[in-house]
């Protein structure tokens, strides 16, 4: 009975290890994530500014 439990625990341990490996390879480096967020934020600011100019009528050629 104890051998059966140990075998089952070992099998579960291997499965958990496999999940940990899968999760670890999906992580993004914190510096890379920060750079991507900054680029996205800059782009959104430009889009927001362009929309403001269009809606306020200051730059009718902003779409072009």
C-alpha cells in the first residue's frame, strides 16, 4: 500500500514539474514588458492627440 502511494506521489510530482516548466517558458522578461508598455503608451498618446485634433477641427489633414 505504501509503495503504491509513493508511486502515485512520484507521478504527481513529475506532472507538477512539467507544468512548472511550461509556465516558466511563457514568462516575459520584466524589462521587455516595460519597453513594450512604453511603446504602446507612446502610440496611444499619438492616436489620442490625432483624434483630438480631428475632433476639434484644428487639423483637417490629420487622417492623411
